[in-house]
């Protein structure tokens, strides 16, 4: 297979303006990358340490010039430039800075900075942003290491720095030797032009409808200079896409909102365009879920918003996106604001749609450096690619490996290069061609290697640009296919579908000894998929049409290079397999005298009658059935298959072969039995006798014909008997009469059909003979008993056999009689549902029920009579109510309890818990606590259930001063009652009020001095016990002005009931005794010998002697206040 292939390459450019300017990145915490070798490697030595904004710039050859965080500027030796401090950017600004060269002077560069608002720890704004500013760097200064030109700062904020966003971006202008720098304030985009004369300080203003509600987020312009994307990070943030005119620097008011559902998508932060401006990427962060998301938008889709595709969602903080010289977009996803990440993620193929963009986590290990939230932005147009296409696809193969097949033809041709160009092709380091296209015909293994192209171009602006690209070519052996034989498969479950393991069935045949480690076989449903290597058949293939033929395509391909392949078709056909039932039922006939005798087990069978069952729903036209006498299928039955006579009596196996007419390999063998059933053995005659006891003596009565069954069948319970009015109906099984009841008035002879379980039968007549009898209709036996079970419901168990002797005594002696009992007349007549006498019978009607009694002779079956002759009476059990418990107060008189709600007139017997009878009345006077039980007895002698009342003891409290603990003369006087000696009752306590609120706690606090009464009440109403309590205290002051309030001073809580003596002495502050007072008096009135003493503090000494002789002394002072 030989093909002419054109390879698409993405070339790096060097010269007057090339991707070399973006080859060094410095960012985050000492993070750095070097792209000079075409791939990213770690760049060491960085001095930068910034959370967000940063910028780097190199010369066209990729040599580092300088880098900045927007505040400091470092040279290529990582030292701060002279005057390279205190720039007005901010490490917390999203973009902070971008570097743009002077188009007319290769030694001069501009640093554009955007600041950020600053806040204190409480979130209060302390310093507003300084907006957009520019600085000039002259690389001729400081011995070629560069210097920030003194006083070169230009304020570009047009007086609106306080509202300036953290966004700045740049792109090459449509005019030669021009750049645009674009930023945003409020709803106004500000563009500044840089031409050969330098920065033109004249703002180009573009007003749009959307106001950013936050300063944070990235602004990027597309590499082709036609699109502008703005991300605003906030709870009401959004992602907007605008059109940009690189001829005049204007932004169109055509903003499309691409992200606005912040709760769902997160807050937009980083943005970037793909190299060909076919895709837009945006990173977002959700502060609630702490999830970083990356979205892709297809800019070639007419409805860009609807093309939103979630590329990746992962745990992490917000982060920037940046297009690199190698054509990849790198993403930083730090864990949080203050900590960086060791890795950068990458979108390896950013111009590819959806999942094909090839997102790779941890694509770049930064070593000891850490990426924070920002990555350095560059002039977008220096990352514009130049493409080389294969003429068939737009696949970009620059810095990739092209895998091709032996003997193919190739042509490598660059495209989209305007101007005058020269070309140099090199193979493995040796120049091989100067043509624009490189032809590689009839590829050999020796053609594998590295192909590099260098294109030197002079563009329309007179710039010299060098494009470089390379592709690694690998050459692989193509396979040779061996056409597979068709697959003919018998179905295994009648649904017409089979799951084929194509690899197991045909791989070896198609490979035909070619190595399975070098080549593989893949299967497809059509030729187009096989050629495109898309939609392969999974491991198992199921045919699409039941019992049909499908054409499949096998593709054998080189495992390492699947484009080296061949294809061939084959068919898969499923045939219907016979599916007889798992067990074919026997073909059975009843023995008869049509062939031999009706007991020889030989009959003639129609074998073809089994074919419907054998086919089991399958079509008879698709299959052929043959019959055999032996399991080896050698003795075929040939001849009249509808009248085959068995040669083995009773049971003979027949073997069956079922074959698919279209595919003889689809065959199944089964067997079934020919079976001859024996006829039942019976008694051929029977006279059935019955007594005329239906109340009408007329020679007619009802029979239960089933009573003849045991005689007719000789006791064989497996036989089934039906009765008919004629012999013909009995032979046909038609018109079965009801066996019970059947009256001989209908017909005196019936015909019994006796069948076995196989449906074989014989017929015999049964003659019905009626004998008339009588029974004394006035006789009634009553059996009474008390309701003695666990419920008072009028039901109990009766021993019916106890009544049989008395009943049989109503008939003449000397007979062998049996008595049976029934619940109704019909059962008694038909002898159905007899009540067992070996088990007790529970009446089914409460309190009274009459049963039917049937008495008959055991000698000849003649009936002596039946009727409602046994009445069962259940005497009710006495019932009454009694309280479950009472409280018995030990300190109160005896208590009387009584039954109530009695359901009749009863006698009673009371017992105490020792079993001693203590009363015989409906009531009982109780003299002691305990359990008392009572039983009531009715006039019929029926006893009630025993009921018990519990007399629970309680008693009024017994309390003394020994049970009282008083804490007085304190800041918190309290009274505590010791409950251990109060008694057996359940007590509660009240303070000073017998009718007041009682409490559970035996403790009172904050008690004022004085004499108080504590009331102890039994909750069971056995009484209230009071006790007085003394709480000692004294007044802190008194005011003897005769107003009735605090006119005298005394010690409180003193009483003769608590103290046998109490004396108090009062002194002035010099220790002079003023007076001695009796504490049982009204107290001191502030007079000494009738003279009014002055307001001041006085001292006292108190001596108290309680009733037990204990002495208590207290000293202190109080105030006399006159007012």
C-alpha cells in the first residue's frame, strides 16, 4: 500500500519577532520553565515570589532578558535591576505586568503594570489600586544587563485608577512595527498603541455594556488579534468574549456571555486562546466546593455558548492559563491561596475539540519551584503558529512522532507562509533538501529518524522571521491479511442471536502465523469503520438479525502503528437449533380389547401426534423428525407412523432425531415413552341402603353416593368415582350428578364410573334401597356446665361422649348402636362434618347451642333416628370490678374496700395474702396493709376469676429538730431536712404556708432571719406535719424615726422555744457599753438614758444558750441612721 502523505507541522519562529521571546517563564515561588529545546524544562535560579501576576521576556533567540512581579524587576542574572523596585503593580494583582518591546529600538522595552486594591485583616480597604502604568527598560545600561530608566513611569489610568481592573494584555498590530496594549476600567476598554516612535500616550476608548463587578480575573487577546476574552472573578462574575480590531485598537460592543452560572460553573479567573484561535479556554473556582474547573468553547461553532465542554474538574484553588511556545496551554491549580503546586497541568492539543484536546494532569514537574495562581502573559501574536499540512487533514505534527508504513510515499510541505522564504530540510542532523516540499517515496526502515525544517522568511513589514519545526518519523511493517472462512453457528436458545467471541474464533486464521505481538485483529460492522478504525466491535459480537446473515470486516493492523493495515470481509450466519422440551411427555393409551385383550399392555400408537410437542413451537418446514427403536439410532421406524404397535408391553422407549433442514449440524436427539395404562379393578355390583328419616315417611330420602365409593373401588383411594343417570353418559363421562345429596326419587339406579389417575375407567350400576324409620321428636338432652376457660364469653369445651349412653337408652336394648353428633340437619342427614367425640367440642354459639344427634345400627346400617336432641348450656362466670390498689394510712382509721359493677347476685369470699378467709361480703374493712383477694360464686356454682386489691401503706411524717440543719448568720441562710427519719411515705415540703406550693427538694435557701415553719406533706394524703425553725441574723442598720420601718435594732430568730437565755450588749465605737437588751423584747430604740444617740456605727456582743445548754456567741456591728 503506497500513499502520498502531507504532514502538518507547527513551527517555532525566530528573528525580528518570534516565539523565542516567550521561551523563559518565571512565576510563583521560584518557579521557572525553559522552552528553548522545543520542550519544557525546569529553569532554575528564579528570585520571584508572587501569588499571582508576573511577566518574563527573552530575545528572539530565546535568551532571557528580565522578568518582574509588577513591583520588582530582575535581570537575567536574577538580580534586581537599578531603579527596579517599587513599580506600581501588585503580587496580588491577577496579571500585574506584561512586557512589550519598543518596535523602533531593540534596546528598549516597556513594562505595563496593573495594581490591586489592598485590604487589612478585617477586610477593610486600606489602599486603592494605582491603575495602569508603564515603565521603560533600557538594555544598554548596567553593562548590558538593563536598567529601569529613572522617572520613566507614565500614568495611563486616565484619572480612573481607583476603579482599574487587574487585567492587561497585548497583541501585534495590523500595521507593521506596532503593538496594542489593552486594559479595562469599569465598562471601558482602554487601548494604547506602540509604534516605531514608542508608546503613544493617547488612549483608544471602547465602551461596552457590561460592567465588571470585581477587579480580579484575566484578560487575553487571541493570537490572530481578532478576539478578546475577559474573565471576572466574583459571586456575580462572568466570562465575556468580544471582537477586537487590531488596526485601530477598538473593542466591539458585541460581548457574548459564555459563563454566568457561578453556582454551577464556578467563578471565572484564567483565560487563554488556542494557537489557531479556534478554541477558548477558561478556568473557574467554586469557593463552596473548592473545585477548579476548566471549560472549552468552540469558536468555530455558530453558537459558541452552546459548545461549552467541561475538560476537567479537580480539587484545587483558582489558577491561570497560558499558551506556550510548544503549542500547549499550561494550567496552574494550587491547593489554596497561600500554597503552591509542584506540577503544571497541560492541554496538549488545544485546537482539538472536546476530549481530543488531551488534558494531562501533572504534565510538568517544577522541581523545587512552586506555581501559585499566576503564569506570565506574553504578546499573543508571538505565539501565532505557522502550519504545514498533509493536504488531507489539519493535524499538527510539530514536535511529534509520525508513524508510517513501509513502502508508503510522503511529502512534507509548509503552508500559510507569506512573503519570500528559503527552506532547509535536515535528516538526522544532515541537510538533505532546499525545496519547500520534501518527498519521501517508497519508505524504507532507513528513512526513520528526525526531520527538521528551517524556513527563513521576510514578511510584508520587512521583518526577518525564522520558522523551525521538526517531526520524528517511524516506519513500521504492514501486515498481510488471510481472508477468514464464514462462521456458521447453531443457535443455543431459540432467540436467533449468538454472542460470538470473534477473536477466539478467527484471529489465528486471519493472522496466519504472523506474530500476535506485532499485529492485532480488530473487527467492524462495515468497510468505512474498518478503514477509519472507528467503532470496533467489542469483545463479543451479537448478530443484528435473528437467524440471519451479517457481513463483518476484519482489520489486521500493526499494533504500534495501526495505519499499517489490511481488511477483508466474512459472513456470520446463525441457524435455528432444534429446541424440543427438556422432557417429552409419554404417549399413553388405556389398555383395551381393540388390540389383544384389555390386560395385555399392547396398543397401537400415532407417533406423529407427538411432533407438535417435539417441535416445541418451531416450524415443521424447517426441521425433519425421524424415529428409532434404539438409542444408537440404528433401528429406524419405517412405515405407518400413525399406527405403530408397541413390541414391549406396558412401557417402551422411542428415540427421536430432529435436524435443521438448512444446516444438518444443528441436530438434537431426544426420547419419549410409549405407555399402556391398566384399567382399574372394581366391584361390579352394589345395593345401597338408606333409612327414610327426613321427616316425611314416603320411601324417598337423600343419599350420599360417595359412601359407596370404598366398596366399588375395593378401598383403593387412588381411584376416582363419578355417578351418572345412564350407561352411555357414564362411558363418556358426561352429565355427572351431584353425589350428595342425591334423592332416590330422581332415579333408583345410577351408574358409577370408576377412573384411575391415568384416566382409564370401568362402569358399574348402583341400586338405591330406602328403609323408613322414626325418632321421638320431643326428646331433648340438656348438658349444662360453667364457663370455665380464660374468658367470660359463653364458650367452653364439652365432652359429647358423656351424653351417648343416655341417648342410646331411648332405644330398645340389645342393639349395636352408634351415636354421632352434627351441627345441622343437612350434615346429620348426609353424615358430613361429623363432630369428633375423641376431642372436646367447643360450642360455637355463646351460652347455648343445640346439636343434631344421629343414632344408627352398626349391624346393618339401618338408621334409628336423628334430630336436634342435645342442648349444650354454658352457665356464665360471675363478673365484677375491684380497684387494683388503695393507700392505707397507718395513722388513720381502718379503710373499707368494696366490689362494684357486679353482673349478678353472688356470694363472696375474701382472703388475705396468707390465704386466710377474712370476709364474706361484697366489701371488706382493712386493718393492715397487704394484698387481699376475692372470689364471687353464682347460684349455679360458677366461680369468678380471683381479683386482688393491694393496700399500699403510707403514714404522716414524723419530724423533730434533730432532722433540721440550719445554716444562718450567713450570706445565704439555708434549711435542710434530713428525710431518713420521716417515715415510709412519699413526702414534699412547703415553707411557711401549709396551703402553698410544695417542692420535692428538702432544702430551702436564701432564708431571711426569723422564726419559720416547715410543712411536710405526705403525697398520699396521710397528713401534714409542721415544725418551727429558728434562723439567727441581725440587722445591718436601723432608722429610729418612728415611721414603723426599722425603728429598733435586735437579733432576729430568737425564741424561748429554741433558746433558754439570750443576752446582747451594745457598745459605741470606743468600746463603751451603751446598753444591755433582752432579745425577747422589741430591741434597742437608739436612746441612752432618754437621750438620742448620734448616727454612727455601734458594736454588739450576743450570747445565746440553747435548750441543750450549748452556748453560741456572736459579735459584730451595725449602723444607726437618722433621716
